[in-house]
């Protein structure tokens, strides 16, 4: 791949990420089967495989999703940059009311420590509420902004504004590296799709069965 094509591809990728601010779901991008050293997301208990990653020079950036504390079940991964998680509030330790308003899953982001002296800019794009069309927000990482280069966090902390952990939909996340002048270097993107709890699906199924019975009785008449 020549440099011109690579530059154009990265520029297109950054434009796609910026489009999330307009409420669009991004296409997952990066090495979909990447992994990171233990502790990369702020604690050795946080899984670091699989992770959507990219590496340019000595800097690796990555995104992933995982369960929040001991909430069940663990989000499933399709191997192509999308995790599927259960909707609803976190039920794992720490127990409510401390967890009120927090989803049962976390999003993880990572930038290599050498980012601090690289002179480049690292921007995290975070989805807002899936129920309102993925209103996304961007956050520049680094000591000057007060946002760490890595963490395992939750939308319940207010990333992107109001958040409803029971909303169903697809949440997009992206992480980009650009030069100080704004030239694209690398980026990764992932999605988390929330699905209803089994009890919700059961109730929905019961409703359809009841409706079918009603229709059948009407037909017999």
C-alpha cells in the first residue's frame, strides 16, 4: 500500500469518525483480533483480549467492551468489531444504589504511554444515547485535559450527556491519533449493540402468542 493511498484512507476514516457527531453509526475499523498487556484498561482484572487495535510506530491504540464488574452476562464479540451486550442497569458489585444509572457493560479505551511525549493528539469519540440517534461527543485525551489515556468506563458517568441503560440500539466508539497539525495517523472504531433481557423477550413472546390466539378465535367466528 503506497503512502498516498494510506493517507487518503486515514483521512476518509477520520471524516467517518467525525460524522458520528451527526448521529451516525460508524463502521468498525482496525485489527479485530488484537490484544493488549494485562492492566492496559486500568486494572489487571480487566480482560484485554479481544481488542480492536491499531499500531503505528511505537504507539498502539485500542477499544473493547466488557461486563461491568460482576454483572452478567459478559458481552459477546462477533470477531468483527461489534460486541452485543444486555440492556438494563448493572447488578454486579458495587451493588445499587451505587450503580444506579450505570449499564451492565463498560467501554474500554487505550493509548500507549509513549503518547504523552509524541506531540500528537488522541481523541476519543463516545456515543451518547442509542435511543436518540447516537449523539456522539469527542474528548481529547491527556494530562492537560484531565482525561486519562486509558480506562474502563461506563456511559452512566455522563459521557455524552443523558444516558438510559435500558435503551436498545447500537452505540459507536472511536479513537483517533492525529498530528498537532491535524493530519491523520491512525484510528480504530467499534460498536456495542444492546439487546433485551430474556424476561423482556419472554413477555414479548407471550404477547405475540396471545395475539395469535385472539386472531385464531376471530377467524373461527
